[in-house]
């Protein structure tokens, strides 16, 4: 992947980037949820760069986490005559009208990272979202050696994501399914008793909301010095708030195991500083590559199935899945699912720097390359 990005950049720099005939005059509309979360800036940037490097015109819009604005933004993209829509939905169940309009205009739609619950969606490109959660849960199991805990018990609290985000349930369920046997056995104890998704969810993945909720939990259940061992956070923006609450309001003296997802710069700094324990990194540069190759195949009228993976010769793992996701009851959505990576303080160089996703300062802090 690093080699591909560097070659594309070099060709563009000297003005000799070959433009495939199929890309000439074709426009791609890219709709992202918000610029307030670091990861969506990376996604939008990578997608736009990949499509433009391949010769397409790419129009990128962000919708400030406002559903009505995203509907308007997508309608404007349709009016602008895009040939393809790549959409990461703010709310996967709130785009019915504009999806109908895309279908009527004959514009294929790729649901990017977040599934859209409408049959106008042609394909879904994402990471294996349930696996993201299982990686977080298994990290807790392995780090605390829960299988050999004996009579030891550990206290855990959960912070999940946005209920409007279809992925949030997969993240939470993946983690909870791994940890539930230990909760049932009494090895893990949820002192607050808050274990259902709706209770632990965080609207819009908002850092401040996660911070305030964790402050309330600490004040209500841990103010007497009760030890908190694990804060299972579904992503980095919520982990950032939870970490801040623990730093300011936790009465205990132990280090709390804190999970995350995305590899946001501030969270990677917290990992370097020992404040956050891990994050699950999803290489959005690779997700953009899959989306480009898929879009090209659709626009060229090629058959799209697992053969795309073989033909593209990607240097990363990706699976073609026709069973896991549905845009409506009984309507399976063919999906290309990439594999996420666990990142800790011990593998920052190998997992993030060596592939070219981040650079590292002399002091060990990381910065995204795009």
C-alpha cells in the first residue's frame, strides 16, 4: 500500500499520471459525515486523492453530523451529475428519500464504512466491524489473563458509540460477546450494572458526552476508592473523553486498561504516554483503494465478486462477504470487508510507521501522513 501511494504521488508530481479512458469525464460524489472526528478527514482525503489520481473528478462534501444537511449534500451531488456516489452515512436509516433519487437517476451507490439501510446500495466497503469489537474484548481477556484469574475479579465499564451508526452495535456486540462469559462467571464485574447498548451508547461518538457519562459513573460507583480495571471504549473519540474523566475524577491509584479504535493522533499520544492501552486501527488508505477498484469495476460494467480481490492483487487482507449485511430484511448486501489491526505501545513502528500511515518524531509521537 505504501509503495502504491508513493508511486501515485511521484507520477502526479511530474505530471505524467496516466488517465484510464474509462475515467475521463466521470465524476465521483463523496459524502462524509463530519470533519469534527479526525478519522473522517483521513477517509475523505484518501478517497479524493485515490479517485483523482485515477483520473476521475471527485467532489467531496462533509455534513457536520447533520442528517438534513447530508441529504441536501447528496441531492446536490446528484444534481451535479455524478456517476457514482460513495457515502458514509450519518444515520444509515435516514437517507431513504435521497437514495430513491439516486436510484431513479441510475447512480450506483457504495456504502462506505457505514451501511445504508436502503436497497439502492450496490455494495458495502468496510472493515469487519464485529471483529473490531472482538479484538478489543480479546485484548482485555489476554492482558488480564482472565482464563487463569482464579478467584480474582476485575471491574469493567463500557462506553459504546452512536446509535445512529450501524457499525456501533457491531463494535459493542463483538466486544461484549467475548467478555460476557467472564461477566457471567463473576470474573469481570460491571459495578454500574450498565451493560445494554442503549444505556452505554454515545450520541455522535462525542468526546464530551463520553467524558460526562464516565464522570457520573465514577462519582456514583467508584468515589469510595473502588478500583476500576477496564474501560472498554468502542472508539478513540469516546476513549479520549473517558481518559480525561479518569485523569480528573478517578479516586483509584491503579492504571486503567482503556481500549479504543481509529488511531487518532491524540489517542496515539496517550498510548505513548501510557494513558490509553490500545486502539484498533483500520487502514483507511486501504479502504480507499478497495473503494476505487470497486467503483471502477462497477462503472466499467464488470462482474463484481470475489474475483475483484484476485484481480486487484491488494497487498492487504480483504474478504468478499455476501451474507453478513442486509440493506433490508432478506436483501443481502455484497460487502468487501478489510481486517483491522490491534495497536499498542509495543507495535507502533511495525503497525503504523513502517506501512507509511504515520510518521514518528524522535520523541515517539506519531502524526498521520495524510
